């Protein structure tokens, strides 16, 4: 653990030292960026087949040199079936908003904090039931510009809260709170700046 912390401090120091060198990389007021995720999954265990598809684009706009606001839209489909019948057929449509604060936005390497809120509509096609979910999360991220328009980004969702009405009509709500202290939940991505 001590080696990981020392390595992160060295990378931060190197990034801040490079921030003094003007390369035209980084973010500034008025910049727009896009990122997001796309995923396809398939799994087979015995006679049970599972498949999934997800697409979630994200767009952000810098209102100041340090602050970006934006929105995201997502769709996810999960299916599972055995040789006789379907066991799961679920679709999720999500819409959300986020705000970020970048500590060194004009440098190649920048640390940021992100606060996001999402609303999801979950459609369970087999049970013919719909549920609504609202969530909020607070996390950290790092971006590193490899060119003037492309950056590699690593994000970690630290605190999260979700509330699912489980279809309403007298159903018990499910409220979840989590602290993501596990560093296995770091996501990597690519950002394109206009």
C-alpha cells in the first residue's frame, strides 16, 4: 500500500511540474468534451445464456476555467435464458447531470472531483413491472492529455446513494448507500475535447 501511495504522489508531482510547460493541452472556459461508455457482454454456464448491451454517452461544458457541468444519457439491456424459458429480460433507460471541479485544468495532467445525479426507469419485461430509481454519487478522477484534443481519464466513484421504488403500488422501497473504498472499481476511458 505504501508503494502505491508513493507512486501516486510521484505521478502527481510529475504532472504538476509539467503543468508549468505550456503545450496547448488541458481545459479552459468554453471547452466542450464528450466521453461515455459502450459495452457488450455474453456468458454461458451450463444451459443458461446471459447477454448484455450498454451505451452511455456523456457531454460536458466548461462554464469557468475550473468548473464543468454536463449531462449523460444511458441505455442498458440484460437478458438471461435457459433451454426452456427466459429467466431475465430487463431494460434500463437513464438520464443524469454532473458537475466537475478541476484542480489544474490547463495542464496535461489534472485531478478532478465529480458530483452526479441520475434518474433511471427500469422495465422488467418478464414480470411486466416498471421501477424508478434515483441516485447520487461523489467521486474523484484524473485526466491526462495525450494530444491537444484527446485525454485518458480514470474515475473512481467514492460515495453513492440510490433509491428504487421497486414498481411502487405498495412495494417496499430499496435505499442503498455505499462507500467505494475498493480501488478495483476504477474506470478508464477516453475524452475528446472540442
